[in-house]
């Protein structure tokens, strides 16, 4: 692929502008791609019988299958156009009528009123030339004017287009979204194969450090394909789109994939693969596609990345199908509905029963068991037969370079307060799979909880870019912005989460915190009162919104009203951190310390009290920080994460 490919594309544009038809036939995109690669273009005379022979020769050269027979450069193409213009005689008269309302190229139409003449109608796109109508002999004039337009286009192309070398060196943004593949075929098995191929390609590309690959959860909503690639790219904030189709029949599978440039809505690369329907063949296809895409985007591959692109997760297709179903269900989980985790757990368990050497299956099992808690796990649901850490260790034993398994181990350490071990595992996961949003999310939240808001913003911002549909990553990001004193950006993120309909209650709380920090008290109070009325209790978010009301009213100087909300919190015996925030907002420092001192080690690891006490998001932190007890409580919070008293990470080897 070089500059002659661009000139070939330009030739197609010229052909369509002149005839209103495509030079190659194809009922669908795969057929069209085949025709472009394997068939000769339809002669221009088929659509324009009066066209000069030299025009047909020009287009034939521009659309030649052999690159060596095409024009050697845009300058060469322009010279040929100028020569073509000189060889066409211009008749004496032209009849022209303005028509500014249309912007498309129309096919030739026969004038039924006069069978002895042919009227050819062109509307040149975006050139404000109007509609030019020619008689039979006037076709040469139309061709002449058209050639002038082509020369102008070629002049622009030569002047403003970068050289082939410049174009090939210009890919710096390698953010990409792999859209869900469409399928040609019915039945659940066909659907699972299609989902599996999509999942595997996304996973492989996520292992490449030079690429930034949007998560599975974020691209799932585009499965029905109602938006154009440019619209999807804008929505996801990516530079490139990968799309594909899968057809399975008679023990064979055919996969068509394309890399789309949304700015031009044309393919940068496309290919079709037909193989026997086996696990080995399916993964071989994905490996080939992944390599072609990384090559097209000029991504550099390390030896380890090359190895991961070549990998075969399992030779058992049934195990892989169960794994794909499990991942799909796990991606649907939210923190108010545990049912997807229950179903995913069962599917992953079946997958490892089918193939006990399937490392991805064990990693999925570890991720599903992460949500297991006897206090809210359904009584009728299967109790995990293996713990999260045991499943993760088994996955790592089978594949020490599996990023998902390292992340599962990192989450296990976070749950148990071992910050240093968690950071080590999560950093390893990011090293192995730079586009793994979950690892960025988890380490970002840890950094925010432990006073490292700049590092938190870096990772949480990337997590949101990779998975725009994940509420908790956004939650961490807008609080990290508040911790850094960036209240406007915090407000923007909180409102964006509400627009996306992601765990709306947490986003509303984020909006209130941002408004309070922007001194927009009336707006904050109005939203908070509405939430208190709707929630009607002091547990969970209800208690936090009451504490917010204390902070807002105290900041406005209405301490009488603020104390009424405080009294309600005290009567309800809410979480001590809520009381601590309320007391601090009212300047009752002694009571605030008494409340915070009640927090257990596990409670100091919770998101709310940790960031509130470290950053003073809803109250002025200065009076607390001037008291020696503040530093002692910070050291207690650090100890809850197994950190040094000053919050630094101790250097120690990971325990087995």
C-alpha cells in the first residue's frame, strides 16, 4: 500500500462524479471488496455511450488492478488530465440552469420528449456550479468542464496532500474501538462465536502498549450498528474504528474485518478469512487480524506483545463459548444487582470443568467470586467452590502473563488492606495489558484513597477513556478532580455520568459536592433536599445527603438549620464518617475527631471517609489539620492499607 492506492481511490471518486455510479458491483461490502480486488471496473461507456475514448482510457489507467500501470504520482495524473482536455473539442453552445439545492451526482437521464437527443444532467458536489444540461453533441462540453474540475481537484491534491512518506509517519493517535461483530446466520451458537471473536480480538489488541483500546463494556451498546463510524468515534473519543462480520455454516467460519478511518469514513485496511470451525483456526484468524491492524497503525510490538498476539487461549471451543457468555454477563453487573455475577460464576465454573488448563476461565471465575458476600448472596444461588485468590492463583499458574489474573490478585489484596501487594499486581497487569481499564480503575482509586490525587487522575482518566460506560471509574475521577481543586472539571464529569444514565445517585452526589466547592450553594441545596425527600432514610446515600446539607447550610452561615440536619443524623445513629463530616463543617472539631476515631481499619479503607478526611471536600480542613490528632488519624488510615506511617509504599516481596 502506497500513494498509488490513494490515486486509485481518487479514480473511483472521479468515476462516480462523472457517471453517478460505482465502477465495481457488489450487493454488500464484502462483495464490493472482492470486486475491487478481483474484477475489472465497469467501462464508463456503459453509462455514457457518448464519452470520448480517451476519457475511458484515462479512467481505465486510474483504476488499473496493477499498481505499476496506474499513474505514478498525483502530478502525473494532473498532466494526463490536462492532455485529455486539449484533445476534446468544445461545441459552440452550452445551456446551463442553476440548481443550488442538490449536492449529489445524478446518473444520465434520457429526455423522453425528444427521442433524437440525450440530456445528461450533472450536479457537481459543493462547487456551486448549478446543473448543466447538454444536448447529444454537448456531452463533449460536459466532459471538458468535468475534466477542468478534475484538474482543479488534482491541483488541490498535489498542493495540500502530504507526501506518501509524510502520511505514513503521521499516525500518532492510536486510540481504537473494536465494535461488536455482526453475524450472518441464526442460532445461539452463531451468536456466541461472533461474540467470542470480537472479545478475543479486543483482548489481543489491548495487550499492545502502543494502542489505546476501548473496553468491551463501552462498545457493547453499538452492537445494533445504528450510528455511523464517525459518530461512534466521536462518542467514544477514539481515532480509529474496527468493524467485522462473521458467517458460520457447514463447519466453516468466514470473518471479514476492516479498520476504518472515521474522519474520511473509508477503510485503511480490510481483509476476509475463511477457515475450518475449530478453536485453533478461530484464534489463528484473530492473531492475523490483530497483527494486520497493529501494522496498519504502525504500532511497535515488544517480544512479549508479539507472543500474546499469537496465543491460543484454549483448544476447547465449548469452554471458550462458556467463557464468552460469562464475560458478557459479568460486564452487565452494577452495584445494585448481583444477579449477573451469580450467573457468570456458574458459566466460568462450567468453562474450567470443560478445560481445566484454560487460564482465562480461571481468571473469569476469580472475577465473579470477587462479588461473593454471604450477607447479600442469593440463598438459591451457587456458593463458590473456590475463593477469589485460589482461582486467580490457578490462572497465574497456567499463564503467568495474564493481566486479568494479576488484576484479580490486586483486587484481592485491596480487599484485605495490603496496598503494596495490590499496587505491585496492578502495575504488572498494566504492563502486560496497557488498555485494561479495570487495572487503571483499581489502582487509581487506591491512589486517591491514599493521598496521591495526581496519580489518581492519570489512571482514572485513562480508565474512563477506555471504558466510558463504567460509573465507578467516573465517580473516582470527579472526586480526584475535587481533591486537586478542579471543581469545574469535577462538575462536568458528574453531570456527564448522569447524562449517560450510569448509577445516577452517585453522580448526583458528585454534582452536589462540586457545586458546594464552587460556592453555588443554592443549587447544591436544591438538589440535596430533593434527594433527601426521595430517599426518605438515613442509611446509605440518604445519610450522606443529610451530611451534605449540614455542610452547605454551614457554608452559607445558617448554622441553626444546619444543626437540625445534624440532630437528625445523630438520632439515626448513622455511619460515624457522616457525623464526622457534619461536625467538621460546623466547626465542632472535638466532636469531629471523636466521630472519626470510631472508624475501624476496614472503614478507613472505604471510599467516602478516606477522601473526605484527607482532602476536606465538604468542609474546611484547616482547623483539623492544625490539631496533632489529625496526623495520628492519617497514620491510622495509612496503616489500614499496610503503608508506612507517612503513606509511602514499603519495599517488600509479595507473600505467597
